[in-house]
C-alpha cells in the first residue's frame, strides 16, 4: 500500500509503534525527506470541506451533529487512531469485580441498537454536493441508509461515558479489516472486513446524542481526535501483537522444556513427528476460525525459510492471536522434527549464523490443504495430487504462467505427504522414483506434467497408496459416510443391471 501518511506517522514508529520506545521511526524519516525535498508534510486535523455543515470543528475537537472526516486519507498498511469522548456529568461507573464483562451493556448490530449512538470508522471522500443531496432526501421525508449517509464503513458504539477512548485500527495489507476498541478492549462484533478504496478516518454524531436515560443537546458531547501516538491513551492492536510476538519468541527460546505441554496434548513428538503435525493441523481446522491457514503465505516473505516468530505473526494475522498462541510453536516444532521431507525443513539463516531455526512453510500449507481436502481423494486421487502440486510449480526457460513442471523432490514430498511412518514414506517415494526412471533416461531435477501423468497411469499403486493414506487421516465419521455412499452407489448399479437383464437379486 505505499508509504505512511504523516497523519499517522506515529503508528508505525515511536513509543507504541516500535520496539525502541522512541518516535524516531521510519515514517519520521519520510517526513524529513519530504521536507528536505521542499514538500511540506500534510497537516493534521479534521477537514472542514469534507465534514457536514452542522459539525463544529475546533482544532482536533469535533461537536455538533453529522459526519466529520479527517483531512488525510489512510495510505499505509496499518493505521491506528483514537477518539476521546468528552461528556461532562456522565462518568463511567467503576467496574464491578464480580462482573467478568465490564462492557456487557455494549450491544452491537442488533435490534436494540441505540439510535443516538455515535458511529466510528472510516468514510470515502465527501463534498458539499453530497450533503446537499442528503439534506434534500431528509427534507422529502425519505429514510436514509448507511450507504446514503456515508456511514457504511462505520459502527455504532452506544452508552459512551466521559473519558471513554474509542480506538480504530485499520489493516489494508492483505485482508482489509477495521477493528474497534473501547478503552483498550476489542469489540469483535464491530469488525468490518474486506473494503476497498481510499478512505478517511471519520466519526458520525447523530442529532440528540447522549446518554440513554437523559438525552442532552448536541453541544453537550464532543470528541477529540488523536492521531499523535504520544497522546494515545491505549495501545494499538498492532503494537500489542508485535510485543506479544516478541514475548512468545523469548519464552520459546528461554524455556525449551515447555514442549512438555504439547507432548501431553499430541503425544510424543520425537516418537512420531509426522503424526503429530496431522493432529495439530486437524485441531486448527476444528477451530473453525474465519481465516485459512493456507493464507499465511501472504504474510511470510520467504516461505522456504520461516522462523518461529514469522510463523506466529502470520497465524495471528490470519487466524487470530488465540490460535497462534496455542498452535504456532507446536506447528513449528513438528516440522523441525520432520526434517526428512523434500528439501529439508531444517534451515539455518545465512545472514546471522547459526540464527533462528526455520521451517519450510510451504509444507505446513501443504499438510493443511491435504487434511482439508482429503475426502476428495476417495473419488479423484489424481486430481487432488495435481491440485496440491500447484503451489510448487517452477518456471523453466522463461515458461512463465504455466504450472506444469515441478522439482522431483517436491513431487516426492507431495506424493508421500500422508505417510506416517518412515517405512510408508520410503515405500511411496520408492514406487514413484522407480516408475519415473523407466520413462526418463537422463537425469533431470524437474518433472513435467506429461511424464507425471504417464507415470501415474502406468503405476496405479502410487495413487492407491496416496489415496489410502489420505483417507486414513479423515475422522472416522467422514470415512464411514464415504464408504456408505460407495455401497449405495454399488447397490444402485446392481439393481439397474439386474432389472435391465431381467434378473433377480
């Protein structure tokens, strides 16, 4: 997404944004370079031109009613800002120690939404014509939707109190997302996923905003926009995630004996690491998280050399911090132990030897896809095999855009992906290696699709091993359903054949 705009230059660096604890981050360097080049940095604040005429703006303070937009769009991959609520006479009551959910009265997106609740989020660019058209619609008595009034990418947060802090975090790198926090606590019900286009930080104050019991005049509530991290009252989720990653990595390095909990859950890894990885992947699938483990490739710069820290961050961004904290270290350790597959999972970074221990994340993704689509091997093992090979396609002699050639070691890894014991892996890989030697006299580290299809058709035992091993990884209930479906199909054709030939079963 391009560089950070200076409106949010504290988000990627500084007290809350980087590990050094100062504000001399990358974005500050950008602002300095722009100034040296004679380009003044953008001005912070709330835009009068893009805000509703009924909005009152005093510096960073917003009051009145209607839609208010910041001056500068969000251009960086990750941004965070805060709105500080000023509502004298209505402080938040002290938390009840017996009440586990301090924000139980915050109800989102339900029938009980507060019509006077203030909306926070982002909005697209607005001008005077937009507000004139909106006023005409209201004068005619027609109801306006969130698409019409510019609040489609905003969420209402009711029952606000004096000194409440609303944090808004935006991610635009891979899966665009807007997250909301109330006094540092996430509000997952408010999350907005998958948006596109240029957007600006925005807030919407409805007419008559105030407390639920005693409505007050519009001028009774005001909001202070904070884009400077030095004035943030809470920590952004991006900085919190970054610190959590560092802490998890430090704990992993300082306490090697902590693997005992994993062994208790998944069995002795040293005894059978290949089985362990399937159990971990199956557990992640059973979490029913919104994201996909296959999508961690978007968050990992070098899949072939992925350390524990990078893997934790990628799983956190895709499946959430809870799944990452529970499974990322276990997954990383399982593939370190399983270093005998293909090009070896155990890799040492050359830039800082011996460096962190790295794994090949492609095989983590491969195992996940194989577990997810294992049932399709029952009817079409060859199709599944070719599908799993898509992520390993190589380009030879400038043959771009054609995924029809693979390294032999990667083909062997995919063919034997469901092998549990070393004997099974050697048997499956040996069948394929012996078959391919009969069709290829000269040594070539790559396998073209035409040779692969010839080998698979000439040696059906390869696909039989691949099919049976994958089906053995399915839950018992899924295997029974597949077998029951096969029996029904066979019975149907038996009846059809007997009736066609006037036979009696």
